[in-house]
């Protein structure tokens, strides 16, 4: 079955002023949709057509069209869910404990995640990942790679991801990537990140 564009869990204007309406409309309706169309074209008529998205990005990254477009589809599908108009604040429960254990405090985590996001050269993503046993770590990947792909130097199960491609922020923030990163913390859906943490640990 062909992959389909997931419906946003909120309106395009719901994340204002932190992420503007026009960016959301273009990012979701144009960029994400294009990754899906190209992924469907890449797998059509092959044995990959029956594979899940997770299977494709774990096992077929030797095929550039699958790596780039499958990664783009997977990454964006996570990205929309870890944001919310009611987001922001602080994580709680087991995730908060894991963050404090790994980084010393939430503020230290925020600094590490922000620096990783800001220092990703060119296009890419910053991630908070969970490893077996519940340890969390921050890393980044280039382009549409993600930690589920083997051998990219960033491992674990992604539970929070930030898109730092220019198309994710340039309409509103121009070249001010650090401002966009700071704004992202106002819309993080920590309930969803916590759910992913519990499932992934």
C-alpha cells in the first residue's frame, strides 16, 4: 500500500507565533508530501513495496531515493507529533528522571540539544534518543538521516526531533537558527515525547 501524508494533529496556525502558519502549510503540505510521493515512486513495483517504513529505513539505505525520501517521511511524521499548541514546559516522570541523570538538569539538556541543533552543519536534524534501559542522549544527523539507520554515528530510538533544514524556519527566522531552536521549546509536546520514551526504553 502506498504511503500517505499524515494529517496534522492541529491546525496550520496552531503553533503561532513560534512556528508560523505559512511555514507549516508549506512544510507539511509541500515538503513532506514530496518525500512521500518520491518514496512511493522509488519502491513501486519492487519487493520493497510491501515493506513498512521502519523496515525501509533500517534495511535499504543503500538506495538513495529510499534513504532520503523514506527518512524524510519518517522524520517529519515524528516531528509533527512532538509539537503541540499546548506544549512547552518541562518533562515529567521517567523522562524527566532520565534527562536529569544524563545531563544533570533540564537546563543542561536544553543547552546540549540547542547547541547540537545550532551546530549541525547544513541541513539535518537534532535528536533526543533513548537506549535500552532508559538512558537518553542527544545527537544529530545530516539531511534526512535518522538514528534508526545503521552506521550513521547517531544511535538509539528517536523520541524528540528538530528539523533544522532552512525550509523549517527561514520564512519567519531567516538565518537566525538559534531563535527558531529556542522557539521550538515553547511547543514541545512532552506528553508525546514521554510516551515514546516509555515505548523505546
